[in-house]
C-alpha cells in the first residue's frame, strides 16, 4: 500500500510504476491519419503504454506502421478497419481532403458555399468493412482501454456505443464534437454529451472552437472573445463573425477527480496517463484531492 500524501506523489509514481504498468496503459486513436502516437513516444511511455490506431484506409495504415517501425515491436499497431456502431459494410464518403472522409455523406451546400469547407467536397464512395470496438477488443483479448481519441467526422457517438462494454474502463476521452451538422445524419454535441454523462464522464474542456461563415467573409466583431480561468486570469482576443460548427472536447471519468481514495494501482495508472497527456491540471487536482482527505 502506497502513501498518498501530496509531498510523496513524485516518489509514489516512481515506486509504483512497475506494478501499475503490469498491464499496459492502452491508448486507442480512432481516425489516426497523419500520425497519432507522438505524445507517447518517450522511453518512459514505451515501457508502460500500448497504442492502437484505426483508419479504414489500408494504405495510410501501412504508411503509418512503417513510420513507427523504429519503436519496440508491438508498441504501436495500426488497424486498417473502420469502427462503427454495428459490424458489417458501410459506405465511406471520400472527400477532397481524405482526412475529412466519413461514414456520413458531407453536406454539399456547405462544401460549395463555405470556402473553409471546400475540403469536404465529395470525390467518390467506397464500400468498407466495419466492426465495433467491443468486437475488435474481444477478438484481440483486450479487456480495457485507458484513453481514447475519436475524430471520425460525425460517427463518433456510434463508435462509443459500439464500445459500450469497454467504456467503463476508459479514464479520458478526446472527441470531436459538432454543434451544427457538416455531414448528413451525424450526431451533435448535445447527444454525445448526454451519453457520456450517463456513463460517468464529466466535460473537462472545450478547445479549438471553429466558426465558419457563408462566403468566408472575415467580419471583425465589436465584442471580443474572452476565456476565464479561476478569478484572476481573463484572456481576450479578437472575434470574427461566423457560426460555431465544431470543437474538440475532453472528457474525464468522474472517478479520476473524485474526492475519495482510489485503488493504489488505478491511481498510479491515472497519474502516468495524465502526465503523458500533459494534463498537469488533472494531475494537480488528483494530488490536491488526496492531500485534503
């Protein structure tokens, strides 16, 4: 049993690392085009983490796998298959920018009238095999996921639901959320937020709030944007016109920041994960909670 006093937290991480990492800390990146493992490439992570990336583009997966060939064997695995809410075959709508391809057809009006969304212009339609996160994990004898990032242009919620038996094991989720549709039939922020809260997650941060305007007019607004942190920090920036379409959301399971003692191994795994994610505020929160119990 480790002591959880704040003054010894650094020692606890070092002493507990080997036992906490008896089972790898599992990272899953759904929509991994362009590379995804960079934040986990340090030697400390290589001895503790195991990373899986998904993309239905087999050629892109092969390219990525080759780019990580210098890493220990099995540390990064690129999986050339699409994830969805149920197994089978789906249409993949391939767009002008391949990273914007989706299981949902892009809204062509937006591609034509919003210059910043020219990238979603439809190029072709492919049929691809898809499976669920639960089925894939079962076939690969994977019983837990610690961190997942999902950026799949509108199918994020169905992918989460396809991993329903695993979601209780997840500690942190990075997910792209849409406030207004860019693809036909996609789910929006309210639905995703409601689902994740029902599974015990709390919203930690919204970042990269993206606005688009008809014709791409950059209209400077009279009021500034402001972001506040606690009582003494208020950051202001110029604001431009346009409708909010999407953002990046970060969710944390409420047990991570709960004001109660956790299993020592679980806590050490959480510390290692959030340190790797450079989430210093979460690590500090965990340490402060422990110090006041």
